[in-house]
């Protein structure tokens, strides 16, 4: 009887200690992850997915090589008279086209995660809500960087020699990565708005094809009909391609760079809130 009473007394005295450990004071609780920390964490998750499924790198390795070689040798002789001359014009353009097309897969990946219920678990976490989308886009910047390096390497092998040297190439690379991040928000809206990955791809391609082919990527707009030339000149992709070409040739046009950055701000300002509205509505 005495032993039983003693045991109950010990358990009763230990109960407040258990409660204290569970309900610690606010000062002792782990700090909630801030926007930057949470975004980087979700970005790291995107990279870990590549580690476990390396087949995801197909679109950033084989695809850039195929696009660069195919368009150079198919259009080079007909449009510029020789492959050597055309490659100087094409590489900056194909550099932009390939990275923008790869951004489409960001939306497809998000749609797949949402359909599997992964984001339902994310929404229950006490983190900055936009971090779940921002982190996914930041993680894909590594994929864009890898694709860009491959394109430039193939271009150098084929004879591409930028007059702007390494500083011009790096500046063009950074500008394009910023623009790619902004464009990714378009595909985020698309992926959140449809139910299937196939539908997201179909709508994304419907938007992407006119943007990339009705541009100055492959040919000089002055060779086009006047009405089409006017369309090409205001195409955001054409503006970015022009800036990338100028930077790679050593020309730093402040007006052109500011225009690209304005496009980036507008894309994020428009499609970012729309993405979050749709994302929050789904919860």
C-alpha cells in the first residue's frame, strides 16, 4: 500500500514538469521560420527531388543541346549564308528561348505536387504562405543555370564568340535568370488553375509558342511584314533577347535593361498575387 502511494505521489509531482515541457514559454519556443528561411527550405526541397529523380534533368541537358544544334544547322545556311555567321545571332536568342521554355516545367511540377496532396500538408505548417511557391521557383533557378551553361558551352564549340567577353555573358545570364523567375509566375497561375498536368502543359504551350516564335530569336524583325514587326517589337521575349544580345556584344544600354526589369516587376506584381489568391482559395 505504501509503495503504491509513493508511486502515485511521484507521478503526480512529475505531471507539472511534463506540462511545462509541452507548454513552454514564448521565449523558449523555437522561432517561426522567416520568409527568406522558409523560401530557401522549400527551394532545397526542389533540389532534393532532382537528386532522387535525376531523370528530371533531361529537359535541362539534352533539350538545350538539341535545340541549339538543330536550329543552327537547319536555319543557318538559309538565313545567314553560313552556320558561322548565324551562330553569332542565334545563340543569344536560343539561350533565351530554351530557358523560358524550361520555366514551363516549374508549373507542371507544382501541378503534380498539388494533385498528390503534398501542398495540403504544406498549408498546415506555420510558415510564410508564399514561401511554398517562391521556394519552388527559386529551386528551379539551379536548373535554369545548368541549361544556360550547356547552351553556352555548345555555342562555343560551334564557334560562338561574344564580343562582350565574360562580363557581358555573366550580365546577360543574370538578367535572363531574373526574367525566367518572373515568367515562372505565369505557369504557376496556370498550374493552380487546372486539374491535370496535361491541361497545364497544353495551356502553357498555347501561351509559350507565340511568345517565342513571334520574336527576334531566329530572324531580324526588319525582314518581316510591317504589322508583324510591330508585334515582335513589343513582345517581352524580343525585348529580353535584344538586351541579352547587346550585353554579350559589350553594349550596356540602360534603357533596354530598365525595360526588361519593368517587364519582370509587372509579371511578378500581376501573376504573384493571382497565384496566391488561387492557392489560398484551394485551401
